[in-house]
């Protein structure tokens, strides 16, 4: 039994990118689907596909690498809010990751979005993770 599916999601992507895999399979949930869409929109992954098979479904994520150095585009995935200690931030306290070079994924009442989008919409929420 997994106690923290978001940490499992981030760890699968982190391990696959460090091992040089092209594709990683992750069990699907609505929150993970929204996080995957954000990673794609921000240019951290190459593509993704939602597979609806039996009960839960899968997300196939194609990882992105630099053309010349073959280094993964995702340098670090860091979980911020954990089940034992939730981290919330108002619209004014939302974090900037690497002075705007990275993103923070935030779960708000308006859905899952980056911290920049949350500041524009003037909403706060739970800071899920940092990506850079």
C-alpha cells in the first residue's frame, strides 16, 4: 500500500531519468494527470499518453533529454508538502524556484497549476513539488 502516491510519481520519473530510460509508466490518478499536463506544457517532458485499461489506468511519460549532452531536462524533482507535514501558501507567499527558472506545482481551489498561474489568479494552496 502506498501512503504517498505523489512521492511515488516523482520518484518514478526521477529514477527513470537518471537511468536514461526513454519512457516511464506511472499508475494514473486525476492529480497525476494534471501534474503530467503541467510538466508537458512547461517543457520538462517530451510527451505523455493516458491509457485507460482495467480499473486504474496508466500514464506513459516520454522523458526529455538534451540533444548534445544527453543530460535529462529535469534536474531535480522535490516533494514539498508531505502527508505528515502539509505546506500551504497564500497567493503572496507562493515560492519562486531558482528565481523563476524552475516551477512549483500548486494544488489550489481552481485546480492544479504552477505558482506563476496561481499568483496571476490570486489564489493560494498546497505546494506539491518543485521542478527544475
